[in-house]
């Protein structure tokens, strides 16, 4: 049995949900709240980051390793190309988002969300009872130092760098695509999933697990509007429309 432990508003988690859905892999999902998640995830995997996947009794951490394991067990549709050059290119793009652009983009995203803790609570705890979201929102200001430290938010310069990373990511996508539908060759790959999931963090794609709860604060709407018409955002929206089977899926097939 495959079991995913997940956060909702996280591109890393979204990558894995997307791969599981595309492959129709039988699995269950357990949603954990950022903060209280740490003890449960650490007890199982020795680290605290999500997503984590229990696969044949073994815990796998890291979205790239999880997708690689799923691709091996459930080869259809393939997400990692067989051709060595295309494979190297797709995995390099995934790594660039996972390790470099993504963490920087996340700092800017938290920078946009932390001033409105009750809204941030709705993002983190979407789908949970309103009373729990309110309680969670009341705790966030006290936890904001921890959130900043855990995400490398060292001050305004780190937020500005995050904003630059968003621009870099969008420019990179358009350059890499060079007018094509996909980032690597002519096929849909893990590179498309990864880039689109990270764009979904800094855009609003209604009807997906990454949708920003409504109503969003005016400042966040302004922040999202800055890139909403960028060709790379429009591309990611199309990738979601064409390939995110079960787009409304968050809790997974078993619930
Ligand atoms: N390299 C990891 C990064 C995962 C990651 O950064 N997850 C964040 C959510 S976006 C997380 O769980 N943070 C809480 C923590 O690390 O305790 C992956 O690819 O899965």
C-alpha cells in the first residue's frame, strides 16, 4: 500500500499528488498541518519536510525521489524520459526548481502571506473546520519567527531575492520552452510538472489543490496580479488544464 503524507499549499507536495493521479497509482493520503506535522514526520522519516511516501513499507523523502520511484513502479505515463539526454535535461530542470528557484520563490510567497496570518491559516489549513483555521491563524504570529528561520527569510533582501527568483523562473520557462508546448522535447515530463507546480505557488489556478482561498486579501491579489499575464503563467495554466487529471483532487482517491 502506498501512503502519502502531505501539505496542501506546497509545490513539492503538488508534484507528487500530480504524479500519483496521472499514474492512477492506488494510494491513500494523510494531510498534516505545518507546525504540528514535524513530530509525526520526523518519527517516521528522521526529517520533517513533506511530501513523504510510504512505499512497500519504506519511507521515501523528497519529491524527486518519490516521483522517480513511482515512475519505475507505474511506468505509464512515463514522467522521466528514457532517452539519456532528455532524461538529464528533465531532471536538471526539476532539480533547479526544487533546490534553487523554489526555496527562493517560497520566501517571496511567505513574504506576501505572513502579514495576513488568518488568511495564511486558510491557505495552510484549507478544507479544515473554520474554528481550526481561526485558532491556527491566532498562533501564526507567534510562530512567524520560526517560519522565517525555517525558510531562510533573513530580512527584506531575502524577500527581494525571492521576487527576483520568480522573474528568473518565469523567464527560464519561456526560454526553455522556446515556443514549444513542453520544456523537454515534445513530451510531457516531470520538468513540466515541476515548473507548473512552482508557478502555481505564485499564481492562482482555481479548481486545483493550489488554489488560493477566496476572498484573498487585496495585497495578495495585487501581488498575484503582477505576473498573472506572464506567458509562463499562461503556459502553466494550460499545462494544468491539459495534464492535471483530477484537478480538484486533494485528499486522494481513498477518501
Ligand atoms: N527537497 C524537498 C523539499 C520539500 C519541502 O521543502 N517541503 C516543505 C513544504 S513546501 C516542508 O515540508 N517544510 C516543513 C519542514 O521542512 O518541516 C522535496 O523535494 O520534497
